[in-house]
C-alpha cells in the first residue's frame, strides 16, 4: 500500500518526515508519496509559497529517505485540488497499486466536508496521525464513525508546524533545527 501524504508543505519540516518514517518503520505502507497541494480548497492561506518551490523543498527534504518520494500530480491538475479527484487519478494511472490517505488529526472533524468523503471512505484506508493541538476523541462525530477505513496511528508527536516556522522566519528567528537538510537554504534562512 502507498501512503499519500497530502499537504501544502509550506514549508516541509522534520515532523512531516518523522510521520512518514513512522508509517514506513511500522509497515503501515510500503512507500510514502508526498503530494504537494497547490491550494487546499478549505484554507485561504495568503502566505502560501510558490508551489514549484514547495515541491523542490519536499524533493530536497526526502532525497536521502528510503521509501519516500515526491508526487507532483496535483500541480498538473485543475485548481483547487480535491483529494478524491487526486485519488481517482492516481488509481487510474497506477491500477496495480492500493493507496491510503495520511491525515493529521486536526483535519478529522472536517473530513465530512471534503468533496465525496464517502467515496474516499469506501475505497481508501485513512491513516490519522496525532497532532499536539488537536484531540478529537470527543469530537469524532457520527459521520466520521461511519467510515470503517479510518485507522488512528500511534505516531509520535512532533512539536513543530509549518505555520510556526513561517512565523519564526518573519521574526528573524533561527528555524534550521526544525527543517530537513537543505530546506533552510531553499528558504534563504541564515
């Protein structure tokens, strides 16, 4: 099974790579593909870096990581990109493969708002990793419970987010400790 780690990766950080490593180390997926999303249809992010630059950062971050690769399929699709459309395209392009969606716990309460979330539930496994600021056990609603393909994974918490990194950069703070090798140079961080 291929894990599809969707995200803006604005920028990619060590937490993203750490989640992918956990999934691979625990044999939840044989590979993790980082799907760079040009624009999340549910977010209006005015600080969004150029999508080609974000894809370059992802490629740099995972260049030496076994089982991880960049997937730029959404960069070639109509915008905004919807997960279900990407899943369908990849399933047609790679009929021999099975795909799973890798999702942060903070997205779970909104999952039933996704385009054709039922189609995603019926056809794809959904791996949900914990986020330190999102505890959805009590919020895990009836609509999400109807989806029998959701698996919460016991991944470690990473105390970093792309938003935090962007705010630190604006303040002139050092961010290298949170970024995979080579990404700080692409961000022009000292």
